[in-house]
């Protein structure tokens, strides 16, 4: 039974990804490009050298965090679609904290403090959504969406004033000192220790959700909030906690991007992390371990799409196109799975009746 | 001040198109979370149609068609395939961003200077626009503004005084009853979503060819979500939507005014840009009683 379900999940998801890529490939025909050529360029160039290949995992790192952020509250039947804003808050704190402390404290200590600060900052930014949900019964979907635009405005303001680079030319910070860069795990590539952190976070969230009493309570509230309240679970407190953890996860993406990749804060960078994170979470069916693989796939699309853009005059918007098509087909695959499942049940019933 | 109020009415126009569309659809139980994508597709199609044909009318027709297409994809997945409205909306919005910037490139390549069209002209209404104060504010607007302020009371009348309105409202409150009455619930929902697509397409085109005269992929920048929010804050009622729209239009007019006059010494620009979004959050918190349609966001499954 379980096996049939898992088989359906794998087959329909793979099919969805293939169809999404085929659909985007067909769009290339409009540009007069041969999609088969474009994709073979994509595949060969992604595995062309270690640097490019490792970049897939670099791109996957923040995506794992934002996908976890969505999946975590989703388990409590709450919608946090503000991961983008929580990520920006985390990024601002990471840049400000690192710049402030890098000349005072040793690098490793700055990294730890900055990480903790982004967890708290992103977490509180997220917890606010949970708070107004719990206290005023506000629509968390709406508030989380709006909070992203507020976070963006805060980031732009700080980049124009307090955090602006020494030359005060562009809205970006000075570069971080090399001592507060996240250590690289493979020399000669951009792959940094943040990737390990992201994988650990996925495993940690899985353990938290499925192996601890807190995770059980969160899932119980998601399954049936009324019944959970009856059994003595304080749903309101859980709303805040779930949003704190969710926001903290998205905030850490800001830390790994600023300290691990950019080494500075640039205005409006990574604008689609939040939306892609939601796509990854639904591709993985909300499973934290599945998120690791789904994020790597999206990372590969990003790296491949960028290379396609550089090599053959294909616009980099092909990345969003691929992501969008894959997401739509993944949602369709949910329908197909339910349909398959129902058919199986029906056959079982018919068999039982025939006996 | 007159400038600000007149800008309020103008900037409120697309928001009201979107909010009314959302009110009608949500009354049947369908949140149109693809609204941001519908706006963007409308802005894109409006610009492309308007630029290539040289006629803004063609542009707006193209925008309606584009909005309709996005809405039909959304409606098909959410209504007939019964998939999740929030998740589907996010996916479609992302897809539309990709489609718009990709197809813009396909059609126009990489233009050296940004392509522009002449946006909608204002049409002063004879006599009425001569009234001091009120004239320039209310009666010196473009055609869409006049249309939407006729559509707003019409949609109120339609929702509350006609049998179509009753069917629409019942589909969101008690779909079983609608079904028993022999009316196809899914079709009612689908048609309202399509209507929302058409209106949302016009709203999007307002930004590209009604006002700015150009297209960029961040032209909508969350305005679809604001329309979505206005529907909530207006308590799923066209009257509330008008009030909400004026408030948001005012916030946006201030933001544009502040940006055009440069930095104010007291408050940073970004505060004014964020104002509509902050307002949404504050209003969501402060509103106590909402009459949410009972089946909002719940797919309708017929019992066998």
C-alpha cells in the first residue's frame, strides 16, 4: 500500500518535472532556438567542471531554508508566504552584524553571533505574523505577504542610509572581511559550509516534526485545530512558535547568502527565493527530507538557466519559466495521484465485494 | 491637494477593478490568488497589443483575453481538479513572471531605449469638470475611471438585488443548496473566476498603457495582492471595496507625490512606499468582525 503510494509520488513527480522542462523547451522555439540543443548545452555545461557543478548546491542552500519555512507552517495548516521578507530581514541583520563586529571579535565568533542574530531577527519578524493570527485572528496569508514588502522597504532604506558602502555610490554595503566569510568546503568552488547547515536543518526539522511531542502537536493542530484544542493543545501558542521557527529558517537563508556567497548586501538580490521555496515545498510534498532533493533540482535549473542565458542568447527569464511550468505540473500531479489512489481503493472494494 | 486627491482616484482605479473582481469571485468561495499574475499578464498583453497595433483599445482587449486565459488555467486547476488555491496561485504567479519577461524578449528583443506608448488621455466631462474643487478631482479622469465607478454600484446591485447575485453568494455560503436547486456550483465558480480574469486583465493594463505607457516585469509590484487585501478589508462587499480602494489610492498617491518631490526631511521615501502594505497589516489587525464567505477556499465536492 505504502509502496504503491511512494511509487505514484516518484513517477508523477518525475513526469511533472519532465513535462515542465518540455513546456519551457517548446517556448524556446519562439526564439528560433533548438530546445534539444539548448538542453544538451545545459546538461553538458552543468557537469562541465567542478566549479559549476558545485554551484548547484550553492544555489540549493537558501532554497532549502525558504522551502522549510513554508513547509513548517504548512504542517500546522498555516500559510507563511512571506519567506522572502524574512530572508531579507535575515540578510540585513547578517550584513549589519558582520560589518559591526568583524573588526572587534574573531571571525568564528562573529559568524556564530551573526547566525544567532539572524535566527532571532527572522524568527521575530515571522512570529509577528503568528502573534496577530493568534491574538487578533488576522489572516496570516495576507499579513505574511504584506510583511515582505515592508521588509523590502526597510532593507532599501537601510541600504540607502546606515548600511551604504563607504563610497556611497551604489545602494549596497561594503564587502565583508574575509574572516567572516563562511568557510568553503570544497576548494576552488563557491560551495560553503552553509550547504551542510541547510541539510542539517532539513534533517532537524524532520526530527522536530515527526519525532518530538512539539512536532506532534503542530501536526495535530494542522490536521484539526478544533480537536487539538479539545485535547488540551494551546493552538494560539503554537501559531506563534510555528511562525517563529518558520521565520528563523528563512532568516538563516539571509545569513548563508550574505556571509557565504555575496560577502556583502546588494539591493534586491535573490528576489524569487520565497516563491521558489514554496514550489520546492510542494514538489517535496512538504517532507523536509524531500526538500533536500527538490531544492537541488531547482538549484540545477538556476545554474543551468543562467548558463543557457550566457551561451546562446536565451534570456535568463527561462529560469522562472522552467520553475513556473514545473510547479504547475507538480500541482497537476497531485490531482493525478489522488485519482490513482481512488481507483486503487475502488478496485480493492470491488475485489472485496466479489469475494 | 487637488493633485493628490485626483491622483487618489486615478491610482485607485485599477485597485477597484481588481478588488471588485475579487469580491465577486470570493463570494462564490474562490479566492483568486492568481490575481497578481492576472494583473501582470494584463499589463503585458495590454502593452504588446497597444504597441503593435497602435490602438489602446486593442491593447485593452488583449489584456482582457490574457487575464481570461490565466484565470481559466487557475479556475480549471482549483475548481475542476480541486487543488489548493493558495499554492496554485503562487505557482501561476511565478509562471506568469517568467512568461511575460520571456515573451517580451521574444517580441521586442532587447530594445536600447525603453519602448513606450501614449497612455490613456484624460477625458474632462463638459460642464462637470468646471466645478471648482470637485471638477478636476472627479471629472477629469480617464475613461476606465468613469467605467469602474459605474461598475461598482452595478456590481453591488447585481450581488444583492438579483437572482444571479443570490446564486453567487449562495455558492460560497451553502453550495449544497445551490446544487439541490439544480444549478451547477462549479460552473458558477468558474464563470466568476473568468470574470475576475477579465477585470484583472484590464486593471493590469491600466498600469502599462493606462498610466505609465511602458512595460517592465515589476510593474505590478504587489498591487494585485493589494486588491486582494482590499476585498478582505472591505468585508467582501463592493461598498467596502470602494472605501478601501480610496484609502489605498490615497496612500499610493502620497508615495508617488513624495517620490516626485524628492526626499522629505522628516520621513524616508521608503516609508511611503511601504505605507499601503503597512496599512493592510494594521487594518487586518484592527478589523474585528469579518463576514467571511463560509466556504472560501474550500473546493466543492459533490456527495454521491
